[in-house]
C-alpha cells in the first residue's frame, strides 16, 4: 500500500525479491493536478501498471467493500509506504503477519507526515528509516528494524528523500525473511525522545529575515523542491514575490532583510545573524535565472529592504 514516489523503490524491491509474492497493490485514487486539473495517476499506480500487478484504488481505506476486496486477496503481510490514509483495525487485523510500515525517521523521533523536512529544518546530521508494525496510534508501533543515514551539510529534502527511499527498500527486503520466520521480535518504541513532524504547508516557505542565516539555509534545504523558499522584493505597483533556487551562507552582518550587495553575480541579504547569498532566483510566473540575469531585469540598490512576509494589501 503506497501512493507517493517514496514508495516506488519498496514496490520494486518487493517485486524482485524471492521472499515475497505481491498479490495486489493499493494506492489512492487518481487526483486532478496541474493548471488544467487533469486526473493524474499516483507514482505507485504507474509503477504497478508497468509491472502488470493487480491494483486497488479505494476512496477510503475503511470502506467495507474495499476491506472485503482486500480480504479476498488473502495477504499474509501488508506493507505500507507513504500511502496517505490511516488504516482501520479491520485491515490491521487482516494479515497473519500484521501490517508493516516504513517511516523515514529513527522513531520515536519525527512521527508524522514530514519527517525528512523536519530533520533538515532542525539541523540534524543523522536520520534513518524505521520498519515498524502498525497499530492504531500515529507512528507508534513496535520497531522491527532500523537503519541510519548521515545528512550532508548541503543536502536537500529531495536528495535525502531518494536516499531514504532506497535505504528503506533494502531494509525491508533484508528484514522480511527473518521477520516472517519469527526470528525478529518487534520491540516497543522508547517512551523518551518522542517528537512530531507536522505536514508542511505552502506558506512555510516564506523567508523571515530575522532568523539566522543557518536557520534560513536549513529551511531552503528542507523545502527543496516543495514548497520552496520565497521572499518579496520592492517593486511597483506591488512587491514582487521571488523564489530562491540556490543560496549559501555569508559571514557578514547587517540589518535583517537589508540588501548588502546586489551584483554582479549575487544578491547578498542580511539575516538575524550572518547573511545569505541568493545565487538563483525566479519571479512569480517567470523562469529560473542566475542572479546576474535576474538583477539585469530587476535592479536592486544596496540598502534596499526585502519584506519578510506577505506584501501589503
């Protein structure tokens, strides 16, 4: 059971391991996406169709008709990776070996929807993947296996997501034989160190220049590729919303939000501590540009002040 791209590596690994036979794939219904709002299949659906695997797409996981269809497949084990719905007891109790979930953190740290982003936001240098038995509480099930990965100082959520997806898939297929044979005894999660990673919102990407450059650089890393980080440049008749695509920390100081240097190849803006060099930018509705190109069309003077939040209405 999975929906997001994160789950595709696990689906591929399960399809190729001799220790499992996939009797069905469950993913969420096609959703409207893009400017034209056309229905789009999930990454997991596309991967399942490519492999000719049986597919179920219930609107709600607790729908009795879907639970009956799932029971007809008679699974010995259900594996869940980034599915996007909470499973009811009627599903959790269905397979003989229970339901396992791959979660992209070292539980009990960062339970919830966005563990990858929050680990980077908080400046963590180590993260990992947890394979756990699902219970009816949020990411609180017994731990079956874990593996750790370092987080690079310049790593973004995008690159860490890919590494964790493959590490989780490997952990899953490596653990399954011993788990199914009863040689792995799941252990309760520690009662200390519990933290939560709420869902990321689009507005989380706005830049607050009173934060330190290190904090803002972590936000830039955590919110790449979505929702991105953005600020507002002074312009007429209204401030210009600009997305930041590349940045680096500069150890200089100034009043937060003040332009310290504008050109030729960088836009340096003071933060609460230190500064950020903005190296690639994109105005709303425009294309991504290196800073030299951007400043040619949107000149800024040293001393100009960037806005920390929404432009005035």
